[in-house]
């Protein structure tokens, strides 16, 4: 069920991206032939007014808004459409708005999702500073070793534990390695030998199955709005910083494709609504940024061609431009397939 919900969440984010293009196209008077989520064969479709709406098989690879005047071959067609409603008949500014609207709506959706987390769902905040066990998960290493609710963790392998974060860091870095955990219970010090199991959210990290007491903190509408904007800006900066570090080879390139993203969303769904909305917001920011990259077939690549047109005072050869976008799209699909293959390898490893 979580997997189905994950696919649905990713499909909705893609839908909002294409909805930005669609609404902007309508606003400037461009006729839209088709509004599609996904690529490949149609799963189902319907028609409303002058536009076909469809959901296609390759749902997770994106979508498209097919507008009049975007294909070179349309010039010689028998379509009775008024020339003024074609995309290529609009001004550079109007076409730029249509292209920018998709990524911009991704940013708006991200801020809205973060706002819901801060104002409606709320953030979980630990009660107290000490590493006091509030709940022990049945069947997990801590429960099997004999640790009980109310125990205060004093040390892990002889290293003092002043707070919960210190204890979590020691446990997560000790997957499969026996730990000597000292706790205080009713004025006595007890020692337990616990071997961390794989964490369900990240199997590379260890966990022993204990939880801290949490309280839900919600913020006022103005505070939540300010925090949502700040979170979106911070996440954008972090994305570019990560790319810069990858280019400098200071961190390994660990790209995640559609399969990996669906897995991440499914895991967040299992944890709770705050984690799911936060991850969806982060994905929406990422979707907006990636589409603004100056690469053929992406929105950023199309904006580059419009900038060139503005500078030279006339448009480029549409057949040549569309060929470049086709090559870019093919390369992006190849990259998506390679990353997906890598995702599947990690799943079965």
C-alpha cells in the first residue's frame, strides 16, 4: 500500500509541474492539444474542451504539455487554428513565462507542503535532554536484551551519553557490532549487551528499537509561512552545494532515480505524515531545480534558446532546435534508465 501511495505522490508532483505550463499557456492564449502525466502508451485519457488529458504508462519519468506551434511540421498542417494561438507566435516574454511556470509552481507547492508541516501537522520535539527510553519496540534488540521504558542510557561501550543524539550516533554507526549499554533504573546501574539491527529507513545504519518521548509543536500561520520560505531556500542552496561537491569529487555521486525515489517516499509514508510531506516538499524543490538546468529538453534548455533568440533578434531554425531537444531527451532517458538499474541493484543487494 505504501508503494502505491509513493507512486501517487510522485505522480502528483509531476502533475503540478505540468499544470504550471498548462495554466500559463492558457493565460497567454496558447492552445493546448494534450496535458499528459507520464510517457509512452496511454493508460486512460479523456477530452474536455479543446484539450486531451491522459495518464501514460511511464508515469514516473515525467509528463508533457503539448501545445500548438511547438512542432515544426505544424506550419503546413490543415489545422484551422488561428495562427495567433500558436506557441511559436507568442512573444519571447510570453513563451518564457510558459516555460518558467512549471518549475515555479514546483517551488510554490514545496513551500505549501512545508507550511502544512509547520502549521498543521507539526514537528516532533523530544521531551527533556537526557537519553531516557520512553518506548521499547517489541522484538527489537533492546527489548530482547531487557531494556525497559524509563531506563536512562548512561553510556555506550564506555562512552558517556549526555543526550539522546549522542546515543543515536553511537548506535547508528555500530550496525551488527555488539554494544555494552549501561542504563540507570530505579537508582541502580544495569548493563546490557545489544547488537544493533539494520534501520528500516536506511539499512546501512544500526538501530536497537527504542524511542524517546516526543511532543508535537505547531507554529502560527505567519511563523509557518516564514519557515516554509526559508526551508525552500535552504534546500535549494543545499542542492547546489551537493552538486558542486560532486563535481569537485569531494563527495561520491549518489544519484537516485524513480525507483529509489518511490522507495524513499514509501519509507517516509511508513514513518508519518510530517516525514512524507517534508520529503514531498524536498522532491518538489528538486524537480523545479532540475528542470531549470540549461540542458536540452529541460525547461532551462528551452530558456537558453529563447535567450539566444532575443539576443540575435530572430528565432533559430525550429527543426534544428527540436532535433537538439530530441537528443537531449534521449540522453536524459538513458541516464534515467542507468540510475534506475543502479537503484534496483541496491534494492536486491
